[in-house]
């Protein structure tokens, strides 16, 4: 039983460690948010793995650009007439708080049409899921995922968890040493 408890503690610590390390993504990488240099924001966003808790940074010259959060329809048609929100500091930070698509355009006339728009897609994925291969993603729709119930720890041996960013590994070592 001690092995099962150690495994459960380990899995909970790994999950907490993964959640505590959010990524920061600068839109357009070193080029930033611009129309200069033919930046392909669709290609840029396709190479990222956005998660809830991540931070998106838009860096740009505020004299020439802005950032508008828009609906999907507005994104597709480059319609900047009634954005959900507008940012214009030149160094705007957005914290991702939910799954799904987050659409942004530059509202300066002609800029969105020139490609200054980005779709930040935050996909809900299980912590144990690996990157799907073409054959595994086709198979995933046909085969339901297996579920294995984990036994609950006995009340007198239940571990308390305090997870602070950067402290997951030391806590894991401490938790495992208490069972040795």
C-alpha cells in the first residue's frame, strides 16, 4: 500500500508542478506585433502550445499599431468596428484564463488585411496526453480512453500539499522521504 501512496503523491506533485509553470509568449517572437517583415502570425501561433495560465505579450510601436480582441467573424473579415477590447500601450500583457480561441487584430486600417492578426488557440489537453500522431488521433475518436480508479489514501496517512512555484521538486523529495 505504501507504494500506491507514494505513486499517488508523486502524480499529484507532478500535476501541481506542471500547473505552476505558465509560459510567456511574445507575439511574433523577436519581430513583435507589426506589419513590417511579412510576419506570418498564423504560422507563429501554430508552433506554440498555449495553456490556461500562460501570458501573451504584444510589443509594438503604439504610434502605428494597437491590439483589438475580436470575435471569430470580426477576425475573419478584419472588422475593427466594435472590438471586445482595445489595448494601445505598445507593451500589452494578456493572461490566458480560459480554453478556446482568442482572436486579436490590429485595428489600424489595412493592417489586419496585411496579416496583422493572430488566433491564440488554447486546447484543453489531459496532463498525460502526448502529442498525437496522425494514426493515434484517428484512433482516439474510435477508442474511449481507459480509466483506472486510484485508491484513496487512508485518513491518517493523507499528505497535505502546499505548492508554491518552484518548490514542487523539493516537496516531492520531502513527501517521498516520509514514506521510506
